[in-house]
C-alpha cells in the first residue's frame, strides 16, 4: 500500500472504510453483494473485492459464497474502530516515525524541522482513529445525507 507522508492511510484503507460504513449503515440481515457496495461508492469492483478478502482474513467482515452470498459485518459496528480497519489494510504504524517533510526518521533525539508541531498532530490522529466506532461514523454519514437531500 502506498501512502503519502501526509496521508493518514492508503486509498485501499479509504475504500475499506467506505465499504464498512455501507454495511454499518444498511445493517443487512443477509449478505450484500460486493458489486452493490462498489457501485454505491464508485469503487472499482475488482479492487474492492481484493480489499474485502483482507477484511475477511481480519474477521471484520464475513463472506458467504453462492447465489445468495455476499458480505456482512463480522461483529457489531459498535465494536469496530477505524484503526482496526486501517491497520487490517495498511498494517500497523511503523515503530519509528518517518519525517513529515521527507527527511530521515523523525525522533525526539533527531527531530525534523516540523517535529515539535507534527508529533502531537500525529498522535491526535491516531487517537481519533482508535476512538471512532464504525457505528457512530455510519450514523453521522446518515445525518449528512439527510442534510444534503433536504437542501
């Protein structure tokens, strides 16, 4: 997965989050076809299918084969956090931080020019992902859509 220094996560992780929001938002009783999710968010189907395989391996979703097959959440969306989705796709964050301006590693002992400003932002972003349940995010997406259609 390729990530920019400024991006929090990859495009693959973004698509995974969108697919998980779809499943949390619709709360399907029976599995949903991946193609339907891909069309809903305008995600290339083959790309999303590969992402979903990774989410299955990480037990965030459950896949069912066959004519009535598809995917659904592997557990309650209240118990799925954004960092779990991102880490499933992109892997755990590195032990040593890369410099935000593209220099060598960035540490307290060898700080980059933006280290003191960037370090708390990076930690705040990690805390945000770790504290954001999928269920809450899906509810806010629903509220946003209602506001958008009311205009």
